[in-house]
């Protein structure tokens, strides 16, 4: 049967996958992995699929994520995420990205973060995007052009940030036009009501990620009175409609005890969160405050607790800073992603507020070939300890050198602070964390494939 299936077209495989998508049993999930294995040409992706198949057979907690997609999701969202993310982006897309590598000489990024508007009705302290002009906004045609260029490279997954993306009135028109793509939208959640839930059902290809700071006290302190209740209500609306969503959490020195507590993760699971995105506060944006940075000890605690949660909680967890060993270090500068801000500036990372190119005067292909982005990618391979991947907080001297590169400009007033007035403090922070991270790297990892797998899955209880 397997041999005969190899003659099937991708369209027929998608049809078979969708027909099987109402059954969330382990046996059916295993059968679906065999179908998915027929699409990618790269050995890496086939090996990943076989690894997932083994996790299914072991009944690993992380498999609850795809099981919930099949069992609980509204059929329109379920079918869109199978066809758009699993097939178009991860499976067929990798073949298209490999062809791009052969033709253009570099492998495309896995995603692009786009901030379509800087409009927002909140005034959160420490907001990484807080110093951009709130009047900045990309036109529908500009966003459409970026998405078309992404698909030409084989990239069918876009991350939407801001500002508050749902303030852009025509954002759903963009989602509908690019119905073959999957969109992850970082939102504060305050605009989601019954009407918007219906629009999310109609397009099917959008997954919101709600920003939280902890419980009601911590969230309302940063985002305004009553905001936590709005987010909880939005989560309830989506769960009741059968729509999947994520949580997003910025770790600070003030809330580390919450995000490292299993009870908080359980709250998010009970509300219906499918995944959790973890970020660390970086002193960029609105009124940079070094005291908000998680201490080196807190950052290491978060890393270790994430391993524990992956082994025990039915949720996908992505830790933007501490997952370096999984993804081989920093992903900025087009290695795995880059950021297009609401002014069109093409930034290496959402936290690196400098650029040499803008979508209004260059293509994504040209930007990826720029000396700045090439320099960033070359430097990424020079750091042996993948627990210290970042050019801002782990190797700040690198960030300062890049900021001084020819043609580089700050993308908003004050963006240079992390490289100037805060430079000595960043050096001290990185040196302190290096003492912890170097010891952990030597003891726990040292490039071991076994430890890499442990970081991905945790130790199954």
C-alpha cells in the first residue's frame, strides 16, 4: 500500500488526510504520518515525521496538540491548518524552499513576522514596540506583495504582530485572499467578540496568540484594569466555537514565579490554549528598564521548567530564547525569520530595531542577500554554546558591531539605546548569564543528540 501511495499527487494525499481528520485515535494519527511522509523530499522532514510517529506510539503528552486539532476544532479551521500549515508549508513547502536554495544559493526563512499597523489602545510599560510611531501602517497592497513573495520562496506561514493587528480594518480581507497560508496573530485579545469569532471561523486559517503577564493582578497592572477578564472571555468564546488559539508570555523579573508554576500552565490548558510562546523581556522599546529583565538565574529556571512542562503538559511550548539547542542558535537575519515593521523596514528580528532595507524600495530576495543579513547569518555559526544565541543579550558586542555596519539606520527614535547608554549593563548581564549557561551547556548538552531530544520532549514521566 505504501508503495502505491507514492504515486499519489499531493492533492490526493491532502484529500485523504482531510477524510481521516475526524478520528483522533493513536492508530489514525500513525496512519496520517505515513501519508505525510510521502510529500517532503528532504530526509530531515521525513525523519521528523518518523520521530512524531514514535511519540504517538509512546502516547507522549505533546501529541495531545494534534489530537485536539482533530477532535475539538471547527472543521473549517481544522482543514485549513492541515492543508495550509502541515502540507503547504511544512511538507510541500520544504520542497519549494529546497528548489529555491538550489536556484538562489540560500535557504529561505521558515516564516516572516509582519506588523501591519502600530495602532494600539493599550500603553503597556516595557512594550518592545512602544516607541514606533502609532500612525505607521502598511497598505493592503504592500502586505499582499510581501505574502506573494513569501509563497514564491515556499513560505506559507506568516506571523502577524504590531501594534494590535485587529485594528487594521482590512486584515480579514488579506487572510481570505491568501487562503492557502496559515497565520499566527499576536493580539492583546481585547477586540475579540462574537462577531470577530464568526470571521475567524469563516477564514479558518488564523490562530490568535493572546498576550498575558500572569494572573489578573499582573496582567491588569501592565495592560490596564479589566484586561485579564477580556482575554479570559475571548478564550472562552474561541473555545466554545471550536477555534484553536495560543498564549504568549513575556517573562520578566516580576512574573517568573508564575510562568514556572505548573498551576499556571494548567490554567491555560483548561482555557483551551493549544500552545504557549515564551519570550524574555529585552530593554528595547518603551522606556527600557533593565530591572524588568529576568535575572540570569530566572532565565535558567525557565529553561529547565520548560523541559519539565514538555514532558507533562498537553501543550506545545516554544521558548524564543532558551530553545537555541533545538534550532541551532539565533534565527534572526533571515536564517529562520525576520521582521517587517509597519513602516516597511526589514529588521533582522522583532527586537533588533535597525535595518538597511525597506519593502518600499527592495524585494525580500534582495534583502535576504544584503551584506547585513549575510553578516548576521555568518556570525550565528560562531557561537558554540547554543544556550547563548542572542546578539542583543548574550553577545551584545556583536549587536553593537552590526548596528555600526554601513547603511544601517535605527527604525525609531531611541532604538540605539541598547547599543549605547545600556551597553555596559548588557555586557554585565551577558557575562553573568554566561557563567550559568556555559556550565549547563557543558554538563547537559555539549552537542549531544540525546540531550537535544530531551529538550524537545522532556523526560516522559
